[in-house]
C-alpha cells in the first residue's frame, strides 16, 4: 500500500480493499511506486491510500508501444496477448476517484482505452484469481505494440533505454480479448 510517499504492508490497507475497490492491472510505469507519487503531485491523485498487489499474469505481456510519449520522448509500454507467457505485474485496487486520475494520465479514449480483460489469467501472490480485472489497452496506432521482425518486443526482454531506438511497424491489433468500458457522459 502506498501512502505518505512510502510503501506499507498490505495488512495496513483499508478494510475491503479486495472487494470494495476496482481491480486495475498495472504494467510498465503504472506499477512503479514513484509513478504513484508523481500522480499525487501532478494529477491530483489525493491522499487516499493506493493499494497495489503483485500479480502473476499468464497469456499476456507488457510490450513496447509503436509510438513515443510526447511528454518525455520515451517509448511507453502497452499490453499484448502472449500465449504461453507468464509475467509478474501489479494490480491496483483503486477507488473510483483513483481510476479517474489514471484515466487522465493514460489519455483514456485517445491513447489508451480502459477495458475489462478476458485474455489470460491474473492471480495475486496468495493464488487468488482476480476476476473482472480492468486494464489500459491501446486505443490507436501509437499505443499498439511495436512489431520488430513481425513480433512484439517484451519490456521484460529489452530495457527502456534500448527500446527507444527500436524500429518497426505498429501492430494492427493488441490481440487481447478485452471489452472497452464506455467513457462516462
């Protein structure tokens, strides 16, 4: 759990953190504690605790996106179907207000869509399956997986400083079975 600029054990998390909050699969920078601090300082995340648990994900992978971020010129991560692959990521158990901040950060509806993920499995360290997990998936070509020699490049295999120099083409799809969540009106 992240509160007051520091990590704390999950047993200090608010009551009902698994059932009363929205599970959002986080990969790339959204799984980084420093990003939570950045969201608090720059996008008004607020003081409410951010509850994050490690999760084993099968059938999907964080891969490098085809486009670069305008803010800093870095290549962001995006999610892709990856049969037979297992990776460790994180699940935010977010309040609705925290999801609104993530939406602004991710450029919901422009860069990424918030979607219910049906591909693969997501399990917490204690083995519990996370049902109905939401995640951010590519909304357009700039956030689709970058294909190098016809295949996505996993973030676990190529560090960001090298990913910046990759060349290839945007995938036509992320390959995920995911249902976009309509934007609130």
